[in-house]
C-alpha cells in the first residue's frame, strides 16, 4: 500500500543525504501518517491522513 495521505495526497519525498565529506547517498522522507476513523456521507471509514490535514481541520475524527 502506498505511503500517501488520503486527503491531500502527500507522499514520500526523495533526495540526497550529503555527509561532511560530500559523499551522497539516496534518502527518502516519509510523511507522518495517522490512521483515523472518520464518517464520510454517514458511513464510517478508516483513512490514512497526514498530521497537517488533521491539525488544519480538513478531517474530522469519528466519535
């Protein structure tokens, strides 16, 4: 399963990790995803949501 936010689509970012001696190796940064139970159109669903979407109120947790 992809490491992607179901609301905004934020996913893994890739780049280079550069050491002090300038040796470069590939590195990935993963988003902080949380599994959240929400209600969408009256039906409960489980979504993978990044913490930025949770904090900004784009997703409401189910009770």
